[in-house]
């Protein structure tokens, strides 16, 4: 005996499909955050961020960049790292030229 034919599915509303996709993507991002190992926390006031002459070390530069990645302002970075606003502005410009928050992060910098 042949299987009964199911009625043809009604076309899906494109807006509903897009909303469902957005919801699924948000859930996946949340899950990714739970599964991915957290990046090492960094301390903007860590003395290893500056060399003896007061210039930023590679770790200090990366610390600046990560603060910019988080959306911190130049003023906030300057205050947290105890550097001048001009130095923070310079680092912001180099961070922007490096691609901003889409830049390749330095994996070799020890932050802990």
C-alpha cells in the first residue's frame, strides 16, 4: 500500500527565517564563549608593560590594543596604563592601522 501524500509545505516567510537564523547565530556565539578558553587576563598597571626608559614593551602595546579591542577610549587607556593621552592616541592610531579589533592578536606576548 503506497504511503499517503503529505500536503505541500507553505512557503516560509523570509523575515521569520532571517530572525530564526539570527537567533541561532546568537546562541552559537554564546556557546562559543562558554567553550573557548578564555584569554589570559591582563593588568594595565603591570610594571612589565613598560621598559626602564618608560616606553611600552611589546606586552604593554598588546595590553593597549586589547583595551581598544574592548572598546575603551584613549583617555581610559591612558589612565589605566599610566601613559600620556598623546601616547594613547599614538597607540590608537597604530591599532587602527593594524586592523582595529579585526587585527591579528599577538599570541607570543605573556600576559600572566
